[in-house]
């Protein structure tokens, strides 16, 4: 129950934090109270961190929805991370854009020379 109480408090305070300008402008909170809200959000996040995986699991979201290599149902983190990196658009080509024009000639010219 304590975790859910913290989660509800986090939701309420984070929602207030997202709209803090309105609360300040309308005089519902003072500057000191606004600072306290932000500080309490940070405290609640730290307190909920150990329970974060269990909380996400409790919503029974599938891997496709989470889109996370770390939070997959099968627990094979390293294979999934490797697959994510390999399928990234930046890694689709062995030669990055601009390599031939900008970098290749400098690497060849500088081979074997030290400026020390």
C-alpha cells in the first residue's frame, strides 16, 4: 500500500509541477511551495525507483508497447540491446555519410605520424 500511496502522490505532484505556472499565477501556491513540490517529486522518484520494474510489470504492458530492450518479458537484455543497435538506421551502412570526403583522406595522411 505504501508504494501505491507514493505513486498517487507522485502523480498529483507531477501534474501540479507540469502546470506550476498556472498555480503560481493564480496565487494557489507560493514560490516556496512550488520549490517544495519540485523537491518532493524528486524524493518520491528516488523512493519509487526500487519498485519501478514491478510497477511497470503490474500494468501488464506488452513488449511492443514498451518498446524497450531492457524491459522485455524474456529477460535477454544483451541480445535485445545488440539487436537494437544493429537495426538502428545510423548503423545500416558500414561507411557513414561524409567519411570518404571528410575523414578518410585525413586518416590516411596522418597514419604513422605523431605530433608529440
